[in-house]
C-alpha cells in the first residue's frame, strides 16, 4: 500500500536519533513522509532534526526540521504555530520524546525524578495543550503517543521515574480518547518492548558488562528471541495515524514480540 497518509500534516516531536542509525522518531518521520504526509520534525537539538531531514532527503523525501524543548510551553507553541502557518492544519500529533534516569526511590535524585515526569508526561500534556485547539476546529485528528512496555511491566532495570511517567502517559492517552472522541479526535499509544535502537546504547548499556551482554540479554527477554527495531514502532504508529484506524482509539498497543504476554 502507498499514500496511507497522503496530504496529511504530521507534527512529530522527537524526530532526531540518539546516535547513528534509525531511532523510533527518525524511522517514523521517514515512513510517514514516504506514505505521503507533510512532516514537521521537532527535536530538542536542531542538529538531530536536521540529520533526520538530510536522511529523508537522501530517500527523496521532505521534512521541515525545527527545534523545541517539549518541557517549555512557549517553544512547543512556537512549533505548533510554525506548522499551522506552513500548512494550515495538523492532522497527526506524534509524541516520541522519552528519557530514562536510573534509580529506585532511594537512589534517584529528586531532580531526575522531576526531569523524567516533565519530559515523558508533561511534555505530552503541553503538545496536546497547543495542538488540540486546531484539531477541535477541524473536528478531526489523530494523536499517537510512544509509551513503553515498561509502563505495564517491571523488569530488572531500576527506572522508577520512567515506569511512573510512561504508565501515566497510558492513562492520559485513554483520557484523551474518551474526552475528545466526540470531536472526531483519536488518541492511542504504542508500547515498544526490547528494541534495538541507538538510544539503548547511550542510556542502558552501562548496566551490563559489555554491549554484547546487553544485546544477548535483551534478545533473550523476547519470546521471539530477538529485539525489535525502530521500523516496527514506525509501522504500528503509521496504522494508528492513518484512516485505517478510524475506529481505533484509547488503545495501548504493545510492540514487543510477545514480551508483555509472557510476563517477563
């Protein structure tokens, strides 16, 4: 299939990748553009957004690249205003920003706890705060939030701020679906499991004796015996953003190779 998002305007927060290769946001930006969307890719670091734009350009695709901090209401509003000025509407809001700070309640600093909640949860509140008025005026829109399998499972990693913020994001997504469904606006979440993306090499590889040990452990954690990748997240997001999912809302879809079913 092609043109599943033809002429739809997508505002994608977290469009950059944390390192070389394809992160969730970068892959999603590419897939959405490939399917005919006009994509505005936002990242905290303009250089990361520009790198994604360049990668898409090499594929013959276009993306606007701008910078914004999702924890800063004024910067989020500026990104929304840019998109509306450029295209006149926002059909899809894609929230892909997330950070992990290691630590249980004793070890985790109060600053890192607040940083986790501000970035992973309040950031989505702010993007919705500024995008929803446009969607309400249109009486249409799709919101896709990238949560995590960690929102419904506890594993050996001590990231309490991440657990709490992503679990909150799930319920926030469901509340959006119920409250805004009468206005033609859908909201869903994708829950990635053990994924092989640049982010894990930066954020959690230090918890293992070697990168190879990390890869081995994460592959073994999936019933399918292997990690997923950014394209798995992108394709799930594409379905939820498209009109194929026009009667799907309030759903948190695991993309985890069966990990959540196995309870491990």
